[in-house]
């Protein structure tokens, strides 16, 4: 009498559900991280918009009451209520995001490069106070009450607090 042959599944077939489950878990983790990064950037954009609105007419404080700031090529341009140019401040890079508070403007580099930069400008002297490297592809800046700023970077989904 011959013993019946029992067909055992190939070892790769036995491992497939575990491997597939691990791949699915990793994909879900990446998706959660992307959502968190997007929510963080959106929150910083809202804070940045608030700090920009603080420089609009009637806001008072630090000589910003009648000035709006816009980015132009490698310049930050200050405009009065009538739209006339009040000041031009040259930057070492094309500007990306702007944030103004406490007599200073924080500006990120609009480069999309491996090492992004930010600049800090004193509004009273119109001088560049700092030009430093920051994480990969800075996308937004939100000045805070301590005199520093929070800078969000896109490629590495990071948020960095910077002090002068």
C-alpha cells in the first residue's frame, strides 16, 4: 500500500499574507504621516496669514500700521495704503513665505532644494539680520511672541523653531 502524498503549500505562499499585511501597515503609516504633515502646514499657513494680516493697515505697532509687504523677485517690497512703494529690501534668494511680527520679517527661500534657507529682516533698519540654512524645501513661516519663528519644511515634513 502506497502512502498518500500530501501536498504542502510552498513556503512563500504561507508567508504571503504576513508580508502583505506588513506592506499594508507601512502604507497606512505613510498615509497618516502625510495627513499629519498636511494638517501641520495648513495650521502654520493659517498662523502665517494671521501674522501677515497683523501688518495690514490699522493694526498698529512697530511701524507696520501702514505697510503691506509683498515678495518680488529677490526683494521684499513694503507698500503704503495707497499702494506706493515705501521700502525695498534685497534678499540673497527668491522669497517664498513671509511672516511679520515684532518689527521683523521672516522670509523662507522659494527654492525646492535639499537645503532651504530663511532670512530675518529688521524693519526699522531694513537690514538683513540673519540668513541661515533650514530643512529641505521650506514652505511656511509663523513668527511667535518670543521673537522666534516656526518654519515648516515640505520634503522632510518637519517643523523647526528658530530663534534669532
